[in-house]
C-alpha cells in the first residue's frame, strides 16, 4: 500500500473526514516534532546571541570600565534591548580571535 502525505491530503481536501491508524498517527506526530525541531535549530543558528556587559567583561577578562572605553573609542558596539545594553556574541568573538 502506498503512503500518502497527511499534510498534502489535508490541504487538498480540507473538508474530508479520515480514519487513521494509531501507528500512522504516531508516525505523523514524530514527523511533525522532527520537522519543528529542525526548523527551530535553523532559526537558532541564524539568530545573533546577545551578551550582557558582565558576560563580555568575563569573556574578555577586562573591567566594566574597559568595556565602556572600548565602546567609546569604537572597538565595541552595543545594542539596546528593553533598555538594557547588550553586545553581539559574534563581535566579541572577533575581538577574542583577533
């Protein structure tokens, strides 16, 4: 027996009632979970991680004052998130890696 993609079937015939075996439903659920997790990972990998000033100080092993100076002289750039100063992880890694 050939398999039919449940999503394609539902899109093509949205008003049709279906009888689905429990095993097929479980397989479909696993497929959905796997697909959602894969898409979530793609989003996470493209999102920019933001760090607090304290995290940056720890990563660079410098004081808060040095972080402030680096920002003032243009070596470091911050973004405001809900009124809180944050730094891009990628920018900090560029500083660390030279």
